[in-house]
């Protein structure tokens, strides 16, 4: 059975109709096949047609254009097998509507099971690149709310505006609030990465200093606030008299012990799940489609009448309109029932037997038991990394006592590779690798080079075989400090042709001029 796993809906200001939105989706689909599937001459224009030639087997790609007095609309259906599980299929359903100076965009992602296999699906969700593009190029609207796919920084002067947003009845999206530590150190969660993943379905707000969190807490009270490195999800409909458990809180120590990436995943999954449950189609697009279909049926009837061939099939066409209306109403009723279930999840799903919101915990998350386990798992799940056997060998003898940090670092490298590749595809330049590392919090613990002395004395220790060629793996991340139990390093290079990061060493700190 199909399961809706992602849904978003927003409006994009456009004086030129749906053309720019259609172009963005055409580019997104073509880039997928040209880069990820290796079909260099692949070309599809989202213009109301179906592609059969040049598309891989078991892929479906078609669009349909509608027009009526209310405006124009275009639908796209795109489905394909999952890359890492041939028992699953991804299905994108997109609807675009043009209304005066605005375009409405709806994007649904379903996952279908095509075989009976009782095993959990390994789903890593994030807003599609086309959604991130549309939400970042300019502000978009969700209802009366104006948003952009980026982080929002607030300080003491902007606290009143934040509190107004929090309590606004017009707010339709959740706010994820990230608090700094008491000493103004930044939150461990990567706000930029989270904002990219949640583009179009949530707003990520970052307090720039601890005084800002205290000002917010003075108004909301401690039970509804967020302090000292914590993260909190404020659902729409927020009220200062709410049960604190309605708005999940992850305290800083919890984020430290479990890790910022697993906590981020829990927050993101909860938002995606509720967004999928609470989705409702734009009635204006539905009306365009209904009117266009009605006009098409009327034209068919008129053709049959003029040719003297009006028969039972013609009457069936007339009755089909009434049946379509009834089916649409049934869909709306089913959606209302799902919304009620979703509301129950949001209001009561996080409740515990204790009063303190600090007791709200994320889902249980498996932590790797060793450096080798972290590397082996990363090799299986991270498609943007090429982890060499040499990295497995070094991890096998690594006594580092915090293997979860290795898993987090490899996860960051995987996402950096994806960001770099997307940037190259969109702008022709993936950007500075070190800046990407800095953006994810590795500034003081990363370097793209080793010293000349280290290269002369210990260059062989940094050399690993990649594609039958000895390569010097200078870029590295350092985890911890001190002896091998508390210090490790990851050495890698960027394969610009593939847009992937190649990991050659994960383990003990390699020799340098200080050792």
C-alpha cells in the first residue's frame, strides 16, 4: 500500500505565470536523470505530455495541462524504483496552479511497496532540491505567512516579533527553535542543514545569544521556553497556556549524549509525518481541474450529438461528472478523518506520566559500538561517500571511545558532498570545501592540507590507493584530542567528477611533526 511520506504547499509570487515554476521542475527532473542516472542527453519538458522514449524501465514520467476561466494548472506524476531497495517505489505528485500574480505549488511524495517483505523501509527524508530552490530564491507564502528556506536569526531586539509569530493564528507551519548555551556557544544542531531539509514545511529560528532565550523565557515561562543548547518544536496554534508536552523539547544535555544528527532526524521526521497527515489540496487548483474535465466531457457529448451517435456511452459520460464530485467529497471526508488522527498524535502522542517537558525523549536510536561499526554502517547508508577498504582497516584497530562522533562526522561529509554537487549543478561551482565544513561546525577541527614537513617525513602514511592510483589524502577532520582513546582523524578527498567524497582513513591520528 502507498504511504504519503512528504507533503508541502505554498505560493510563489510570479508576474509571468507558472512558467518559472515549470522550468524549475523540468530542470530538477532532467538533472536527476543526467547526473544520478547517467543519461547525458535526457530531456523532458513539463508541459502536459508523457515521456516514454529514453526513460529507464519501471519509471513513469508524465504531465497534464488544464485550463479554465479560473486560471491554468499543471500536474506531474513521476515514479521510479528506490535506489537501495527494489521492493519500494518513490512517487512524486506535483500540482501547479497559476492565479493572477501568484503560483500555487503542491508537492506530495508517496512510497509504494511492490513486494510483500516484512522489513522496515530505510527512508531518509528531506525537502526535494526543487523545493529548496523555489523557497530560497525568493520568499514564498503559506497562507498569510511569508517564509524563506533559510534560518532566521533573532536577538533581544527581535524577541517581540518572534513572540508575535509564535502566537499568531495565521501561522500554519511549525517553528523549530534552537537555543545557544548559557555561555553563548552555538547550538550543536546544524541549523542551516535543518532549514534546507525542512524548506516549505517548517521555520528554523536560531537565538544568537543566551540573553535572547532569557527574554523569551520571561514571557513564556520556563516550562514553555528553551534554554542552554536545547531545541524545541512549537506547533501552530501555540498558546502560553498550552500543556508544555504539546511542544516537544530536547534539552542540550540530551542532544550532547545522543548526538545532534539523531536528534535532528527525530525532529524532522515528526514534522514530515504531521505535514503528510495534515495536507489538503488547494481548492482553486481542484476547481480548475474539475472545470477543465467538465468542459472536455461536454465537448465529447456535443461531438456525439452532432454526429447523431448519442448513445448509452454518452449518458455514462454525463453521469461520470456526478460520480467525480461524489468521489472528491469522499476524499475530503477521508482527509478530515486523517487530520483528526494527526491532531491526536500531536496533542497526546508525546505525553508522559511526568510533568516536566525535559522528560520528552526522541525515538530510540542505535549508537555504534565501535569505530569499525560506525564506518561499516556509514558505508551502507551514505550514497555520497566512497569509503575505501583502507578506512575500514584503520577503523578496525581504532580504540576511539566515542564512535558516535565518527558516525556524525561521516554523515556531515555525506551531506557536504550532496551540497557541493547540487551547487555545481545549479551554479557551475560547488563552492569552497573548507567553507562547507565550517558551515557545519568543523572550522576549528578541519584542514584541507598537511604541513610541508609532515608531507616530506610522513607522506606515505597519508597516501591511499583510489582507482588504481596512489593519492595523497590531505583534507581531514580531527575528533577530540590526546591519546588514541580520545582522539581520531578522518582523511578524505573530493572526487569532483563524481561529486562524492572519498574517505581513505578513519582511525588513529596520523603521524605529524608533533608526534
